[in-house]
C-alpha cells in the first residue's frame, strides 16, 4: 500500500466496498458520479470517502434523492399540484360543470331500465292496433307512431342530477312528468312486461 501524501493512507476499491457495504462496481460508479472522492487510480482515503458517503445518504433521506433520483422538492411540487387538481375538481362539482360518477351511473341506469320496459311493452301496446289495420301500410304507420311515442317518452326521462335530489331523478321544472320508468309507463297506459 502506498502513501500519496505524507501521513495519509490509501486503500483499494475492494476495501472501500467492504467498509461501505457496497459492491466494487457500485463504489466505482459512485466515484464516476462524483459522490466518492478518489486520491489516485483505484485508491481512496478512508475519512473523506466515509464522510462523502454519509453526506450522500443524508441527502437521499432528508432532501435529495428519495427513490430513483426523485428529490423532495419535486415530490412536494407534485403534491401541491395534486391538491390544486382536487380543489379544482371540487369547485367544478359545486358549480355543476363536473358530475359525480354515481349520479351519472344512476341516471343512465334509469334510462336503460325505461328503455327496456318500453321495448318489452311495445308488442302488447301495438299488437291489437296492428292486427286491426286493414292494410300493410296502415300497420306500418301504426308501428311508426308507437315507436315515436316510445322515443318521445324516453326523451322526457331526466338524465342529470341536481341539488338535494341528486339521486332521486326529480327536477322542479319537470314536476308534472313522472321520472320513474314504472310511473312513466303507468301514465302512458303502457303495460310493463
């Protein structure tokens, strides 16, 4: 073992790796990255290397690299951005420009149930009228009218949620129209199958 400067001992990479509980390759990589100081080719002084390694570990845990090169400032920045997105979403919910998933699902469920019931009721409603039609053209006209009525009834179903009645499907402007599919069917004298 050679001394580079008077009174300072240097050690090979293998000794430094054992001391720091690292592989020789990792010590070489950290030296290349400027983390660990090297005195000469493949030679290290213990005190500066240990101090540099301690500072490296402190920076990683206190304010530098957390995982994979990510630093604390970047993590805090992402957290601030996430909180801002949450606040914007809450504001959008309050002003009505954003809907809650549950409200949308409830509205679509109501529409699909009404559509299913209307389609199932179609033969019961149309069959007697079509059977009594003297010509094919009149039977076709009757079916067209029944389908248009069905579509018109479906268009009156509210597909939104507002205020305290968010999940009830009621709307003060449509208070005269039934909002539940069975109520809509009963109001239109459509048999529900």
